[in-house]
C-alpha cells in the first residue's frame, strides 16, 4: 500500500495498492516478514505531503509492524531510523533521523527491510496484531508519560481527544502505572469507552474540570490548546506530541509565564524504550486497544475512519 502522489485536500486519492519489488536489505539491514501493521495519523500526513518530498514517491506507507525475522524470531519493528551516536545516545535526536515510510519504504507490505538494531523481541503474551500497535502510538505515549511528563504515579494527567491511538495508549499505560487519568472527548460514546479502559473521570471537550491537573497530554492541537492551558495547575506541564486539528493556536503566553507553565515536545522513543514498553505490557497485562483489524487490501476503510475521527484505538492491517 503506497502513497503514489500527494493530495492535500483529498489524501485518500493518493493511496495505491499494488505489487512492489522485494526490499533489498542494505549492509546491516534485515528483511522482516510482516504479520501485522498498524495505521497512524502519520500515514495520513504523508498522503497530504507532510514530512515527505514528492521525489520520494511512490513510497510504501506504514511505520509500525510486528513480524518474523530471517532467523524465525517473532519481532517488533522499531520505526525510528537513526544513529544514537549522532543524537547523544538517543536516535530520535539524530538530526538526520527519519521514520519508516519517510526515506525508506514502510510496513504496509508483505516484507520490510530495516536496520538489524531496530528489532525488538515480541513478548509471547502479545498477539502480532497487539504488538504492531506499539512502535509509534504506544512508544510515543510511553515517553510522554514516563520521561517527558516529569511527574510520578499518583499525579493527575489529563488526556485530550480520548479516542485517538496515542490517547487510548496514554489511558491504558497511565492507568496501569498508577496515574490518575482524566480524559476528554467530543463524543459521549468515546467518553464511555475511555471510562471503560480505566480513565478515572471523563469530560466533554472543553469542559471545566473539578480541579486543575498536573500534566496535560496534547495530541489534538489547535482545537484543545486553550483548554489544556487553562486546565493546568500553576507550574504544570503540557506534553505535546501532535496537532491533528492544526498547529497554530494562540500561544496564551501571558498564562504560560504568569502561572509558570512548561511545554514539552515529545516524539517517538528509543529502541531501548520500545523494549521496555513491550515488557511493561507483558508485566502489567496491558493490551493495546484495537478498533478493528482489516486486510491490507481494505486499508482505505481504515484511513477513512481515521480521517473522519470515528475510530477508538488502533486500526491494524494484516497481509
Ligand atoms: N510526535 C510523535 O512521535 C507522534 C506519534 C504519534 C502520533 N503523533 C501525532 O499525534 C496526533 C494523534 O495521532 P493518532 O494516531 O493518535 O491520531 P488519531 O487516532 O487520528 O487521533 C485523533 C483524535 O483526536 C481528536 N480530534 C481530532 N480532530 C479533532 C478536532 N478537530 N477537535 C477535537 N478533537 C479532535 C479525536 O478525539 P475525540 O473524537 O475523542 O474528541 C480523535 O479521536 C496526530 O497528529 C499524529 O501525527 C505524533
């Protein structure tokens, strides 16, 4: 499943299903047989021309996969292609890092070539479909909660846009780690489902909260930013990983300095964090929230659900 061309207004117009040559692994790379892949908003951004240049097209879409390596081992594929040494020990800080499907073909295919260091053992407790959810949405949520938030378990964390892939990951990981997780959603049905996942309280988008929170997890952007800023206690922090609804809300600088807020950007995580996340899921019996599993040939239906915002959790594609 490739992005054949960019169409900002109608991203699905660029989706092309077809045959591609087998990947040729470079030195130090291996080919993984994909058993399951997961959809991310990143794939929609690619079809809109964000983060990819037209001369790289067609490119196989997909950041996330779980599959089998040439030795027959069940593996999860780390999506960040980067050099930890160039990023001070963190490949996400390598100025030349990319994600699968940006410079190199991605995971919406029968096989994908990746650097050998990007393979992490799949815990036996997770199915291929569940494991395929971890490399982007769950790894991003893991870093947001356990590295970038700066707060310990017991703190109150507000998750905006409860139905999204990252948002549902934040709810289940945060709950399992002992944070008090509050969530907002525009949809009553999604609020109910978020509560069912373990969110302690759920609120309509933009609702006044009973008390201010320690940290807000932001992936919605423009539509929820003002509420995020207003919902924080003095000295609180917004951890932002995405801006689905737009990336240029009023910055609310007066409130930021007067109440001494901080804003922390967060992107993906390291290969070692992906390994710890997989173990955390196994140890804490966390299972990724899957909206639906579709054959790769029907990926278009999954993209459509992501575009109209009706999904709850991850859409998983199987070859
Ligand atoms: N930095 C990183 O490493 C990283 C990693 C993963 C994702 N991201 C970014 O994070 C964002 C979320 O990704 P995802 O894959 O979780 O996406 P998703 O599944 O498409 O999440 C979208 C959610 O955002 C909320 N939303 C969307 N438009 C909205 C609007 N206009 N008003 C209010 N809420 C709105 C909806 O929540 P409700 O319907 O429940 O209100 C929806 O369920 C994307 O922009 C993605 O690019 C970044």
